[in-house]
């Protein structure tokens, strides 16, 4: 059986550890100077080298090399025994499955025995935050005054769960997420030494996908290379469920243009091509974060291909800071919700709707008029005089006839953006998406006391038809036109696909094509 790449390439000497020089240098100096502590705590994200560094320290303190500065030598009998998992004085404990106080008491009973092979007995307790409170209490005394031949190395990904009494008894080292460029350099070395046929542009994708976890990046490389064929960017995107940068740019362009229908089309095309919804949401957040850095004057911190920089500059110029932050929050929430949603595309669709501008002006126009040359906010222009405090707005005199239905529809259609704004101002926080959903619709007609609003997709129509959202719209309508109207949401006929003449207009096929986004591929 072939060995996994992340095991094969696990560092065996200090110099092979990637991205944690601040920790490694301290440990090397301690070993060389004979100042090794009795208890260490290694904290940081998964896959960043905590357990590997713990094993290296175990090798170093037991290495047989004459020069302490050269330990671990990775050549002596003790170093080889650690590499092969047969060094009796290295005890690794998984705290996730040994959480009880009895497990710690058993450890305390054995710790007083002298080492069997080396100078020190090393106890590595992984995921130590999983220990129970009683187990931590049982461990305290041993951590504070262990036998001279014992060294404890605790590792955790959740340092906030470690009791302060334990923290105070350990020398603490923080492991950081590994920078992308260092990960790419390391992956290039693996590709070269393993003679893998992987295109160079694939490696930055793996580094970004692994979010600072080198073990994940190596595992992804192993997965892609297992096919034995050349792995190019297209193949990597298909296997990993990622989309192209152009899909991210196209979706953001639709948001900037306030085009809900086009945005949904771009989104669904991307997902239909095999992109994973949660991963696509993460890509959107990553790209939007890069725009935020550019907008904030930190473009040097953005690691992005040269061909994207022109698009980034154009889109950054069209975004206000407030709009950019709002869109980032929407897609960041989608990335968190996608794992739990029964409908995988829904969090992304909601993020798109929440990202669209609910204001009276298009997003780009608001950016132009958001501030005066002096930097002060421009006061909002009001369509009607302000009503003095303590008074009520005058109602139309009794006996005035309601406007004719045709005039009423024209009044609503011409003031649609104002209606959206009223909905936004009046909505309870739970119903806050109502204004964005209303903005995505189009008034079609007034039928009796019902306003018919058309939507380009069933997702939008069904969402807006929820009672808590139609109620917000109806309240805004009454405030706008001075009379009560109900809101009915329908699929806009303009968005429905034309059916061949031989297809029954009222049948199942017609419903699937018009209402559910189906497509006829064969009439034979």
C-alpha cells in the first residue's frame, strides 16, 4: 500500500518545518542550550505542525548526536526508532478518546518509572482541550512538578478551552496558519521530487483551498495526482468543486448592476457546472476581501493573478465601503449556512438578494453622490415636506374619490424605488430581506384591491410570497398611496420559456419548463 504524501513528507528535522520559524527557533535554542522545559503547550489551527513539532522535540531531547545543536540528527538509533513508531519512551495520548480522570490517574501511576531507552519520557497529549474538568485537575500537580525524566507536550486547536491553571504551568507556543506562498513553494518541491504531472497554476488553488493548513494542501495534491494523468486547472476545479475566477467576477458584476435575474443565472450556471455551493461562497468572500484590502490601500497584501487586477480595480471603484462590507457579510453567512441547508443553493441565493441595492439610486450612482467634496454626507432629498413632531400627516379629505385603477398602477410603478425604501424603513429585523426582494420584482397590474408583482424566478417569487414579507410590502403600499392593497406574487410571463406547439400548455411538462426551470432536450 502506498504511503500518503502528508505522512511521507512529514518533517524529520527542524529545518524542514514550514511556516513556524518563530516556534522552531525557540525549541532549537532550548535543546542546544540544555534549557528544555518540563511542560509545553502547542496551540494553533489544525494541520500547521503542532504534533510534528512535538515529535521533533521528542527526537531532539533523546538524540544520540554528540553536538546538541545538531539534534535531532535523524540518523541515530533513537531518531530512527521515533520515525518508525517504536520508541518506547514516546507516549502519544489522544485526549478525545481518553477524557476521564481514570485515564489521567493511570498516566500518573506510570510516569514515575524511569525511561526504557532514552534520557526522557515524552508524553504528547493531542487535542488536550477534550479532557474533562476532573481530568485537568488530576493532571495539574503532575504538570507542575513532574519527575526530572518526564516532559509533557500538550497540543490543542481550541486554546480558549484550556483552564488558566494549566496554561500557567506550561511554556506556551502559538502556531500560525501557513502563508500561501510558503505552501506553494513546498508543494512545488513535492511535485518535483515525486515526479507528479501537475500544472503550476494548480498549486496556488490548493494553497487557497486549504486556508493555511499544509496537511490539507498535501492531501489535496495527493488526491489530484492519484489519477496518474496530467492535472491542469480545469481538472482541479472539477475535482475540488471550485469555480473559475470569471464566475466570481460575473456574479459581482450582476450585483453591481442590481440585476437579480442575471445574478441568479450566473449563480445557477456556476453550480450546474459542478461548483460546490459552500466553496463558491468562500471564493466570493475571498475575492471580496481582496477588494476590501485594495480599497483600504493594502493592495500589496493581495495575492492574486495579474489578469484579475484590472477587474478588481474596476469593481472596487464602483463600491462604497458600506456596500462592500454588506456584501461580504451576506456571502460569509452563506458560507456558514451552506453546510446545514436542506437546499444547498438557497444560502447563496439569499446572499445574492441581500447584496442587491435596496436604495432609490443604482449602487454606482449612490457611490458618486454619497459625499460632498468636503467629505460630509449629502442630506437626503425628501419628496414631501417634513411633518412637525407631535402631529399626524393629513389624510385626504373625506369624499375624495380613490384614483382610478390605471392611475393607481402608474403611481405605484413610477414610485417603485420609494416603495422599496419605505419597506426597508418599516420592516422588523426578522423581515429585513423584504425590501431587497421587493426591489427584485416588477409591478404588473392592479387587479381590484390586489397589486400583482412579477418575479423572474420561482425562488424569488416563493420567497417574497411569505406572509411576513408581503405584510411589509402591503404596509409600505398603504403608506405610499393612502389605501389598503394586497400583494400577489407571480412568475413574470416575460421570464417564462416558450413551449413547442405540440406540448400541452396545462400539463406536467409545461409546469416543469415554465415554473421549475426545466428544459426540453428531446421530442422524439
